[in-house]
C-alpha cells in the first residue's frame, strides 16, 4: 500500500504526533489498514484510515513525553466531549463532564479519543447499520 496520501492526512489531523517519525506512523498505518473497508468508505477511506491510526496510536501512548497520563491537568479531556468538570486538591478528586451516551458499548473504545469520535462520525456517514423491526415478510 502507498501510505503517502494517508500519512499526509494523518499529519494534518494529528499534530500531536509531529515528533513521531514517518517510518513509525507508516507502520501503524499498515497495521490499521486491514481494519477498514476501502469499498465501504469510498472517497473517505484515506481520512478514515488516518483517524483510526491516530486513535490507535493515542491509545497505545505512542510518542507520549511521559508515561503518566495525568501529568498535565490541561491535557485531560477529549476535545469538547470530556472535560474536567470538578477538581479538588485535598484528598484528590477529579470529576469529568461528558456527553458520549450516543455511542454504543461496542464503540466505547473509539469514544475515548477525539480521533476515534471523528472516525465514528465518518463511519456513520458511510455505513448504515442494519436494523430489524421484526416485521413479518410480506406474503
């Protein structure tokens, strides 16, 4: 696969991985490629692949400066979806405001990063789930 088009989209969407080399990102793209159907995503395939790759890299902590996920309180939160809503210092307490109930349990992991949420949006635009209303077949 020619990863160049996906890599250029990835660099636009995920500037937080600027210090991660193209060879590492390309390897992640190749690992993620089998998880997405080119035919179903059509013209949005490269964009979907870039977003899912960024999501997987974020979840794997690739390129993180520190191993501590809460080293910077300003970095806690996912876009505008989850933000620190309450913070106290004595006896340490952090509360989050979130509104991600629209995602099903099977998509819960994707809802953990802004890249995953954007991927879900693209997927909803391109892939319509099958819904059975349990109606009998016409005879």
